[in-house]
């Protein structure tokens, strides 16, 4: 009685070049399916996270900052920057019809000089009025309001053992760190107004601030606005620009529209690549298996001579197909996952969109789907090879 237990493995081992080719094409297919799906899911999750963290319907900034600030791209590629307008603008914005909640923010940028740990964007909020930052700060810092010189940092900011970070020769204490968003929010440092005022004063003393004519107690950089229920966001934004001089507005829809367009382009491109590599993988695997049958005519004749029927020989071919496709699938999934995780920042730059690695559950489902697709390829390959066996007069 001929056993299937060891024969398929010995066949694959005996023809190492052919086996390596089969594993390569199945790995290519799983890289396309799993890696592509992971990219689409990661970009989509990054978009959803950014939308959730914006928290405001409208962002109001100084009109004079137009050349240095674009709300539509700041979440993806903006360099650290800062600009100011008079604090009185806050009250003017609050009086515009349709405005429900407002909260000012102050921006500050550190330098690469020795007085600062790194060049980072700082965002200060007003704890008394804030409705955009504190809700998600609570996810990482549960001890109430942050104190003077306390900061929460984004996921890309390096946190050392002493949990301090220096700006303009002032040591700040890191009390929390956010999960990644796949946007420039990951490179930001968040603090309250008292802390940023101290840092601005220090930057003035060191001559490292372009706005030395301003009083730190009388400036804001942006005003976050939430409109009243039922109010038209675009109309309220237009009214703010009409009624408050020297400001410009950006709605949350506009701020993430560029990211959404990037996601659509990425999804389309990746979808085409998945289809192309998947098709190539299936066709090449089938081709190699059919060619393999022609090369192994003598082997199958010998098996038939010792009593093997077509069912037994088909089982050998099917088992070989499963083994090589399973091996290639696992290798491809592991390789693509490792590359995407290790070079996440590079992929964000290449894709022009934020990229957040999904949770373990989502990754497991995508890996299972990729393996299933590879196993389908194994079934198709073995079926084609079996048909070839059936068409031969062995």
C-alpha cells in the first residue's frame, strides 16, 4: 500500500528549485492580499481617528497665517509652526449666529537648538472651555487637569525614562502619551495655557520668537467652534469670516477631505495591485504545477505500476499544492506585516496619508482571508494538475 504521508514532502524536497518557485508565487499573492488590505485598513483607521480627534465643526485662524498654514494639509504634512491673533477675536466669534461652543488654542513650535529636546509642534488648550482635546486626553491621563509644565505627547514623540522633555530650557513633565493617529498629531505636544505662556516668555527672552510684539496673555492661534444643532456648518463658517475681521475659517469636512481623497486613491491603486498580483500568483502556480506533471510522467507511471490509481496520485498533487501554498502564504503574511510595521512612516510619506496599524483582531481576520485566498489558489492549481493527470494515458 502506497502511503501519502511522506511522499508529497519528499517530492517537494527533491525538487527544491521548483518548490522555491511555487512558494515564491504563493508568497507574492499573500503579500498583495494581506499587505494591500492592511494598507487600506490602516489609512482608513487613520482618517477615522483624525476625524474623531478634531472634535470641532470649524477652525478659525488668523488670515495673515494663510501663507504658513493650510488646514486641509496640516494634519498630514505641516511643519511645526505658530501664529497669533488678538484674544478679543474669541468674543467676536462667540457672537456669530449659529455658534454654540468655542475654545481657543495657542500654537508654539520648538527649535532644534540646544534649548529644546526636538523640533515639535506644541498645542495649548483652555481647560475651562475646551471640548476637543480634553475628551481624548482623558484616555491616557486620568488625574484631572494637567498642571503647570505637565504635557501629553503624541505617539511619535520619544519618551525617556525620566519622562521629561525640554523646551527653551524649561523641563516639562510627560504625564501621558497618545495612541497613533497616522497624522502630524502624533508629533505634537499638548499642554494648558499656563504652560505655553511660560514657554512663549522663554522664547522671547532667548530671541527665538518672531512675534515678540505680542503679549502672551493676550493672544490665541486658533479658535475651535462647534455649531448649534441644526445649524449649517458652511453657512456659520461664512458668517464668521464676514463678521470677524482678519480671520479665515476651515470646516472639519474640508480639513479631512484631502485625506479622504488620498484614501480613495490609495484604495483604488492597492485594489488594482491586489488583483494583478493575485492573478499572477494563481496563473504562475497553475502553470508550474502543470509543467510539473509533464516532468513527472515517469514518476506517475511508476506509481501506477505498483498499484496507484488516479485518485491516489491526485491526492499527492493536492497535498503538495496545499503544503507549498500554505508555506508561501504564511511567509508572505509575516513579511508584509513586518515591513509595514517597521516602515510605517515611510509608507505614510509614499501614500500621502496617515497610516495606523489596526488592532490584533482585524489583522487576524485579514491574515485568515489572505490564507483562504492562497488555499483557493492551491485548490485551483491541484485541480488543473489533476485534470492533466486525467488526460494522460498513464
